[in-house]
C-alpha cells in the first residue's frame, strides 16, 4: 500500500473514531459502524449452481481424467464492476466468479479466456461452450475460487468494441475484476479465500494473463498475494509475430485470419491512426473486410490480403506510427519475479512459437533464471497443446503453495 493511501486511510479512521467516541459520551445510544462502500463492485447476480455429479458428467465429456479430480459442487455469480477503458473513460465491465462448495479456505485463480467472437461465450453468460463452463468449473471443484473477466466488449460492456489483445486495457479490466471479486468475498462470510492468487490463460488469455502479471508486478506488487502464473500460447512478441505474418505464408484458415485482422483493426482505432481500410487491405478482400470487419471470411495466407505499400512500410521501418502501436503491446522483454510457466506447441500455426521462445530468451537475458520456464509441446499445434497447458497449470498451482 502506498504511503499516501496509508495516511489517508489513517486520517479517515481517526476521524471516525473521534465521532464515535464523541457521540457515545453525549448519549447512551450506540451507533453501529457503517460498512465500507465498494469501490469496484457494482452488482452481483447468481448464475448457476452445479452439483459434483453434474460436473462429473460435464468434465467426462472433455476428458475422463478431469472427472477424477473433482471434489465438490460449485456456484457461479456474475459480477458487474467499474473499470477504465483504453481512452481513460470510466465504464462498467463484468465477469464470472466461480465458488467451490466448501467451508475450507481456498486460493483463487484469475483465468483470462481465449479468443471468442460471440458474446454468448463470455464467462458471465456461462454458456456450455465457454471456457468458464468447460474448464474453470473443473478447477473450482478441485478447490479454487475462479475469477473470469469478460474483458471490455463482452458481457456488461458488450456495446463497446472489444479491445482485442490491447495490453493496457485487458490488464486493467482483469485487475479490476479481481478487486471486485475481493469486495464480493468480503461481504459473504461463507466464502473463505486464503489470500493466495494464481493467474492463468491460453491464447488471447495467455496474452491477457502476461499483461496482467506485468502490470501487477510493476504497479501494485503488494496488493495481492501472487504465487504463480501459467501462460499458454500467447502472442507476447507482437512486433516479430507481425513481421513473420508479413514475410511467411500463413495457413490461410479464415478463423485464424479473423484474429490477425482483429489485432490490426483494434490498434488502428485505439492508437488513433484512423486510416481507411484500403490503406491496409486490397481487393478482392477489402470489400468483405469493410462490411464484416474481423468477421470477414478470408481463406488465403494473411500476407496476400495486405497492400504492398503497407507491407513495405512495416518491413522498411518507415511506418513508425503502426510499428509504435504494435510495440506498445509487446510484453515479452521483462524480468518476472514470481514463478512463470509458459506452454507452447512448436508447430502452432495460429500463434507462432516464436512468441514464447523470444519471451523466454529475453527473460533469461534479464536474469529470470529458474523463475521462468518454457515447456515446449514438440510437434503440436495450438489446439493440441491445450491439454498440456491444463495439466501443467494444475501441477504448477498444486506445487507452488
């Protein structure tokens, strides 16, 4: 806690104590202290309660091995909370808090979800295809409180553009979700949090988790009792990943191209480049992108849809405005101080392996040592590596107490 905050808090407490003592001395009546108002939490809504038996059926559909780990039922609560958008405006966002049915004090995991294109898959909607429903409930049943931010652009903030893989806003929304969760737990004595916190996420969630971790270490290192972090297949080295997409043939899968498109469109808006789409894209792909934006169906190598002038500006280094926007979202070259495990398949055609390898090498160059480890799933793709990340995350969090 910062010194100024401590002083303000002490001043407030001193004034409150003076008032209470004065009133008590003047009257025989007693006044109950008023609860501290929530700074982040706006509202909470019960979403679902699942028994252990229901979870076993659900987990078995993913993997029979997961079903063997389950211990108890869970309840899910939607939280609406205050946060800050990329432009500095105050907004309300949402997320899901999953609580195990236990009287024991348990740790918490902040789980940042991967790429979704439909609001129905946002954690707070708890749809059957969502990460929150399929995976977060398993970890909660094992014995963790799970905080799942929707991110800006989904759930309570679905009328706003999603800030896709924008480092600052995704980290802020995830951090404020944790603060809202803390306030909710404080008001519900039946929920026992032992203060331990872990962070986890895969794909876009890996990026968001790394961004959250970096923000917490640099800005609020003592606010939470962070114990370990697990990041899977995130795009941490935006600059070199983008250059690879411009110089190497990509798989040409429309769904994957949508993610690449979304990053470009998001940075154009947030960094106020505001260029016409014809600056970036050429026909016959431009019309589809103008109409459908990141939902366009582009089934060719990503470099083929880009204009020669845009590619030349990036590769020559002359398009400094766009290069600076991309570089502002690099989160690979720093020194983590709390245990970080990264997982990535070296045959990943969606989020290239170079992201985790470059992050590991940069962190080691800064002296991270054994604090940071990279687990490579040899010959595996983006989807094939997910079970390795899940198993590794479970092992890591179970071992780092």
